[in-house]
């Protein structure tokens, strides 16, 4: 088995550095783009890839790693252009606006929290747990409005 493993490693050692990097999935190498853009670069890579896949048939451990790499790259390629998921809970702009309106009529943050809990006694999180509004929640929602507001220049 060591001879077969050596055969895979020897094959990679005989390749140009940029081809070796591509076959190992290291696309961060600065040598790759100019080498692939050169005349015959893609054909050279495809030929080396075909030969490497033949050599891999004799080396199950390297073949397993190569298949995992191909699966990751395939998944990444399939998701190219698909928007990413937004991290965190969805924004509650309606809650922030109501907190702001209550602040404008002169209520403090703890008073706003009490008023909001009276208005919405059954607020729940995504798991269905009761989620009362605290003064900290009010503070965070008011801060989110301040971050989005245009700043006035000092006179």
C-alpha cells in the first residue's frame, strides 16, 4: 500500500506547482490564473487531471480525499450566485418604530417595555417560548433606529 501511496505522491511531485495546487484543491496560489490563461494551460491541466484520476484508482486513501474535495467544490459551485441566508433573527422594525413613538411622547425605556408588554402579551420566539419585552430589548431596538438614521452635521 505504501508503494501505491508513493505512486500518487510521486505523480504530484512530477507536476508543475500550479497543477499540483489545483489537483490538491489549493486555489489560493497566485501561479494558477496566469498559467491557466496561457495558451494550452487548461488543456495541460485537464490532461494532468485525467492522468491523476487514473493513478488514484490504485490509491484508495488519496481517492477518498480527492472525492471529498470534488464534492465540496461541486456544492460550492452549485451555490454560486445563490444569495446567502441572513444570519440571526428577522428584524422587528415594527417593534422598533413603536418603541420610538413611545419614547417621543416622553416614556422612559422601562416604561416603554411595560407598555409594549401590555400591548403584546403573547410575543413568542421561533421555538414558541414566551418572550416578554425588557428594557434591554427596548434599548437595542432604539439603538438600531439611531444607527440607520442620517447623522446631522454640527453647525
